[in-house]
């Protein structure tokens, strides 16, 4: 079994920054892609950023130039540095990881990010 635990969410004013972390633990042989998603009230969950084991990244257009995803493979941890935050970034942020040979996807419990105007 694999557990993902997010941290780093909170309340911040527009223009501010937050850094989210997501640590994976448990029966981990290999972690493939790690991804951050978010879900705002009344909206569908959307992909924010993804990163492969070798560091290739992909971002949603709405966060390009403001957010940076990174990972520490030795610590099985993915990060999301969020700068120039906007009220529309307010959401619950979730991380996911594809683990093992069959790349089974695991999810964290989510962390709330609230950006005030």
C-alpha cells in the first residue's frame, strides 16, 4: 500500500506565494509520473502540473510562468512552488503518483489553498 500526504496549503493574499509538498510512503518500488491537480468549489478537478521521473514537466496554461513543479526522487516527494497567486487559484490541491510496474495511481487527501483578494 502507498500513502500520499500533502502539506503546505493555507491562506495567502493575492500576489503571495505558497509551496506545497507531497510525500509518498509505503510499498514503493518505483514512482513514475507525479501530478498536482486542483478542484475549486462547483468545478471539475483539473490538472495543474505534472513531472516525470527524469524531470520533464507539463503545466496548465493558467499557471505557466507562476507555478513550478519539482521532485526529489530520493525522498519520493513532489513539490509545487506557487508564486503570484490569484484568487482564482483557490481550490483543494491534490497530488497523485503512478507507482510500480503497472503504474497504479494513488491520491493524497488534498490540501486547501485560499487566495484572498
